[in-house]
């Protein structure tokens, strides 16, 4: 598995987990990524939480994510999406994790599970790409999983072992606010022998039964305010698209966060 040192697209098949067929949506092995000890039931949620989004609707919402110029990127599904998302989560769900009690935490923090609607896209700029991942809940699986995101700093540092070797991951809570019901931000750092540490800012949000993550490479973990504003801007695009869907309208791409320099990221 080739772990990322920058937030850039990986080739399909670059990750080692049991991935879905490219045409089937997310169908990876639930045993690889699902915790075994999460129990209980979610508390009452607003009426919009009862809305279950289909795979086609999730792909539509991924398609409304647009860079500063208003251009939307390619929507990724199936194995391409799964590999990219898992790469940016440092192989969680496929890696052997120490301490062992953090294995489920890191896997569920991906906010993905087998047979749930999911899609993603790249946006931002060529110099500063952003990866946005969207997933839709069923049977409160992701509602319960969302609590794992808040536990990431408690699993710092963690040692992850994949087929290419071992590395250390650390997680530091950050601050970000979105238009979604709940939000959480974390600075994830990957430390590999012989390489400079790579820092990533990840903002995760829950809005009803929809879960959205935006991730980008971070130059300075002590100065992330501008990056946080960009990521929340992309998440808010999806939230607005979701609310248009709930009203029966067709979501459309709109210009991305204005603070980014001109020249949106083009699809490849």
C-alpha cells in the first residue's frame, strides 16, 4: 500500500483492503473496517435524519463540489474511491494497529462501511488539492461510528503496519465549524522513517444521515485557520446541495471557497 505524502489522486488498486468492484459502489469487507463492540442506539434526531440517500443521490452531491472557478471534479466511486479514501486515512481498516484497542477507532473514523452509499471527488487547486468524501447512513451504523472521530486524539500516537512496513500516526484535535449538525476537525500526521512528517487537516461533519469529510495537506500544523475555512466551505457546498435535494430541487455546482487562489483543480 502506498501511503500518501500529499493529498493527490492515487491509481485504482493502490490500496490493500478488500475493495469493491469499480461498478458496484462500496462493497468492501465489513469485517475489515467495522468495529465489533459498538452497541446502543442513536438518540432522536431531526426529521431530516429519516431521509435515506441513495447511491445516485450521494454521487449527485459529490458532483456539486466545485473549486474557486466553479468547475466540479470527477466523481469517484467503487474501488477508486475506496482506495483513495483509505489512503488518506493511512490504511485504517487494513493495517495492523498498536495499541490494538485503537484498531476499531481508526477504522470507523473513516465513516465508511460495506454496502453504504458513498462517493468522493477532488477539488481545490492543483497546488492545494482537497479530497471530499460523502457517505450515507443505514441502520445508524455511521451515526455510531461518528463517535470514533472524536476518539482519534486518544489514539495518538498509533503504530500502523501495512505490507510496505510500519509508520506512526498522530492525531491532534483542531477547530472548524460547518453548517452541518455536528462537526469535528483533526490534524493527522504520518511519520515514516527517513521522511519528513506529512500533516493533513481533516474536517468531518454529520448532517442528518449524511456524512461528509474534507481533507487536504497541511504545511504548518500550528497555523491551519485558512485551510480549515476552505475545508468547511467545501463541506457547506454539500450541505446546501443536500438541503436542495430535501426540497425536491436539483443541486448544482457553485464557485468554491473564495479565499483560494484562482485556477481550480482539473479532473484527470
